[in-house]
């Protein structure tokens, strides 16, 4: 679990839909400190969030469309070679603005304060 990734997920204000924010926060718990490598299954995310798998998948698509998460196809291919079938891996876009139209200085400040908290 990554405190930095979860702190970023809590501070971002791009997605205002509470369900999508919840999915993002739970996904952040599976990411590394750098926000990379989250690969829980949709079933696992459904158990963790209390949502239906279809809802989890839909909200992941919303998060991708907002460019808050990106699929990590290289990690997915690596995991499949290691015997994990149909792995879908995500990286959080930690350098994304935390709010609509946020200047880069604010984004850098949030990222830097997360590093100091670690």
C-alpha cells in the first residue's frame, strides 16, 4: 500500500463523482510509492469497494478518460508471462493536476508535500 499514492488520490479534484473517487482511492492502495503497478482484478476491486464489477470497470474507464490512470501494458505482459492470466495493470498519473486547470506549481507542491510526509 502506498501512502503517497493514496494521498494524491484524496487530494485530486478532477473527478467529482463519489463512486469514481472511491474506485481511485482503492486502486491507489494497490499502487507502489511511485503510483505504478496496481493490478487488482475487477472482482477484487468490487469486494474492496462494495460495488458491482461492472460499476468498477465503468469507473476505471472514467478515470482513464480523465487521464488520472493509465494502463501499464508492459507490466500486464510480464505478469501474463509469469502465469497471471488477463492481468490489467494501472499506473496512477501522479503528475496530473489535482484540480481542473491547476497550474503546474500547485501540482508540484502537492507532489513535494507528499514526498515530505513519507
